[in-house]
């Protein structure tokens, strides 16, 4: 309660201050239009909740907070509406029709707005939907909404470390204050829970997949319990990333072999202990035998042996095991594209039903544009979950405006043709294609200790979009952008349209000046910031750039047809047809699958070399247009937000130029052809551009 009061006070005091972004999309500022306020007020005179539970209490307090802020009125809550009309009734009804667990209905009934659901969480999601309707200016009369989540586990994966750093985090340090927990509860945990609940996120793994065993010590379990206690009233279950070697490092055993009886017992005991702290523990998330992390293969066992052993430990409880498929062994002659598929394919059908195999959207590693992962559609007997990356490791981190909903959608909407046309990736991961019970969509979080959570104000939209799509992947990117903008930035219709246009153009623009035509993995080594297409040597061949772009005097691109790696053969015949013929392959994916001669004429009428140059140059021009668009919004935007984004767009322009110059100057060493007119060649040399990356490696 005290925490809720603190948040209310914060909300009220923030109203008079500049907008620092800390309230995300839950600003609840007073609606300017008094008439509209009155209309809403007439329908929200009271709140009645028939259910007494912490989650429904969260729904009630959220509605009160929202009505107070948006409509400027205090609304009382009670257990029953009696004969009153003009209020909001919250009902938990286990027999509600047409609703799945977590789903909700909102109906105008006998003069009241009734939010009904099978579970308290459903009521909470319905309450947020009602508030969103007000925030986005929708009418509340004659409501008839039914909304069910398409995916059951809608989850954030935090890559946060015990020492407060965040792997691939670009918004300050970790939001979890491990040194303060369990004694001090940062009020931001509640804001975080509210934000997640407002978009339907119901699970969070709280630590890095490159996991420290420390998170399984009694000391840390007490801290995690404190976090779980805060998130629970918002319907969020906590997961822990575990280190597979923990039986040795923590338990003092000689081995962590998943078939060893003592190891099994250790995990059984540990799982039991965790449940004493967190009775509704969500489960384990495991990165094993990947990038040096320990795993069952260290003992000659398979991924299934490891995952099933943990599933067995979880048997008495409701939780699950999420086992990541991000694995690839170093093979200079292989193709990393095929690694996960090859390692997991023989295991299809051998995983315990409590296991979900979590697969990244693409086969390499969260590149700005990847073909969908070939495992989707090819594992009928395994529950596959989706892993997206919300944090922008390869997508401009916190300085480039890049709206990711179109990227998430491009993957979800891809057709695997596993069971004929319409077998989309979305249908694989929601479980419907193969009738799996469980389903999961995870996003690697972009949250940090920065006051606005995500550093770049627009990165908030990616967190928002991820949650909305995990709930309903049929929502359009435009729709989600419109919602987010209306709740956060511009108030005028024209302003909202300008921002939406900027967001919708942002991903294609980013791809233009970084990875046009299906190029990939040419970023700076280690930090993954800025271009380094010339990178030839690294810890492993598949961490270099040349492994991926395969530039030579003839052309560019990785031939994945039958002539070379044949990774294309992992896809169904229809998909092979779509990408296998360079004449028909979409330009977006061309160099993912084909080595194309520099002089080859593309469908645009330009040669590959000219098209490449054109795209790099155009990307930079488009960033300049984004700057002009943003400038036009100055009169209606909060000053702090305006200046913040303006500064970041200037960095983006500088860095787009950096990418452009680095890539064209480097590839010219192969093509020996001039930059085509009317494009003006870079004024700096390749060596000068190379120096820019070297600065990042200075110690
Ligand atoms: C890569 C990141 C690395 C992660 C790894 C993973 O560079 O920091 O640990 O993915 O997903 O993208 O495990």
C-alpha cells in the first residue's frame, strides 16, 4: 500500500515537471478536452470489484490512479455496485464464456462497464485496456470487447548481472539493486510491474543467460523472492537463468552430468528450496553449450538429457524449463546458419512436455534483418518458443531511432509452409500448428537504471510493441505505434501522424545504411557498435565479418544454395523456391542466400554495386529527413523529450555516415569500381574510417 501511495505522489508531482519519460506510456496526464473528460467521467463514477485478491486490488488501484490523473477525479471502490449505474464493475468468473486464461471481456451492460475474466490477471489486463481506451481517446459507450492472449508465456529476459551491469544493456546499469535487496524495495520495481502488466507481459527471467551460480544461493534466493513478491500482484512470475555447472560450483559435487544421480538430487533439492521462497516460481532458463557456457555436452550428453533432468526436478511444481537453441560450434568450413538446426533436429520428440526450446527469430544472431530461423516449422514434436531481442545490440543501441515492431512482425508473419500455406511462424510459436499446450514469446529486455528506462525515448516503444505483439501478433505495427504515440508524445493528430511515419520508416532506414540487400554481421568486434566489415580475425571464424559477407573480386554474399552450404535445404520446398532462385529472391534477403556478381543487374535496374551504394547513401539522406520531421514537431513536444531525441538523431546521422563510408570504401577495394554518380565519394579514406573503430578497442 505504502508503495502505491508513493507512486501516486510521484505521479502527481511529475505533472508539474518536465517530462523525463519515467512514467513510460502510463502517464495519466489530465485530458485537455473538458467535454471529453465529462463523457468519460459519467461512465466511471465508481468501481466495484467482486473479487478479493492482490491482483484485482492492483486493477482497482490502477483504475483509481488512471481516473484521478486522466479525468481529475477521485473514484471510490467497493465490493458491489448495488443498484448503481455509471460505474466500472470488475468480475472474476471462472465460467466466463469465450475467454481463455488471462483473457478478458469489456461490455457495456445495464448502464455499467463490466470487465470480466476467468482469472484475476484477466481482470487486470482488462482494466489496463479500459485505461488505454481513455488514453487513446476512444469512446466508452457500447463497449463489446473480447480479448484473449495468443501466447501463454509473454516474457522479458533480463540479461542483468549480479554486479549491476547488463549484458547488451544500453540504458544505464541494472534496474535490480541486488545489493539493496531484500531490505529495500526500489519503487521502480512496481512501476516496472505496472508497465509490463499494462501490455500483458506475465513472466520475467531476472538474470543474464550467461548465468552466475550466485543466483541460486540462499542469499540471492531471498533477494529474488523479494522481487517476486512485488511482481506477483501484477500477474508476473519470476524465472531464473541457471548455470549448468551449479552442482559443482555451488554443491561441491565432482560433476554436473545430468544423468548422475547425485546431480539429479542436487537439482531436485535446489528446485524444492526455490519453491520455499517463491511458491509460484516460473522456472529455469538455460543457455548451455553455447559460447563457452557449460552444458550436458561436456559430459557426452545431449541438450534433451540436460533439459529433461531439470524438467524432472520441476515435476512436482507448476513451472517449466526453457532451454535455449542458440548454439553453434566454431567451424571455419561450416555454416553457423545450420548449427542449431543440426544439433537439435535429432532430438525432436525427445524433450519432456515441461520443456520449451527457445529459438532466436533468425539463425545467426538478432541481425537487423534475418530470414526466419529454419527450426520454426521443422520441429513438430517440440514446443518451440520465440526469442526476440528488444535491446538493440545490433540495431543502433541507444542512439538510433529504430522501431522494431515491423521486424518482429516480419518474422511472425513468415510462412514456414510446414503444413501447407498459412503455417506461419506465429502459429508455430503459439502452439496451434502442432497442438502444443505451452507457448512462449520472450524478448531480451532493454530496461535499465536510466530515468526513462530505455535511454532513447523511442526505445520504450519497442518494449511496448513486444508486449502487445506477444498478446496479439495480429495487431499491426502502425496500430501499436499509434497507441504508444498517443499515450506518450504528441497530442495533435498531425503530430501523431508525423511520428508514426518516422517510426514506420525507421527500420528500413537503419537497414539501408547498415545491412542493405541481406548483408549481415559486419559490426565492430565485441562491442557490436559501428561498422567493421574488414574484420578478418577474431576468437572464432564466425565472429568475423568476412565469414558472413564473403566479398571477393567477383561479388558479394553467402551462397547458401546447394552449390555451397545448402542451408536453404533446411526450409520447406516452398520457402526454398521463394529464396533459392537469385532472380526471384526478395532483395531484402538476396545476399543471405546468394553470392551475386558486383556487375549483376538487379530488379531495380541497377547493378549490385550501384544498388549497394545507392542504399547506403539513401539511408543517410533518410536520417536527415527524420531530423527535419522531428524539428517540425518542436512546438508541440515536451522540451526535454524534444531535445533528447534531437541530440540522438544528430548522433544517428553521424554514425549513418560512418557506416556508409566504412562499407563503400571497404567494398570498393574488391569492386575497383567508382561510387556511381550522382553520389559523391566520401571525403575520408578507408584508413581514416578504420581508425574510428580502433578507438573503441583502446584501453
Ligand atoms: C549475442 C550476444 C551475447 C549473448 C548471446 C546470447 O552478443 O552477449 O550472450 O547473444 O544470446 O547476441 O546468448
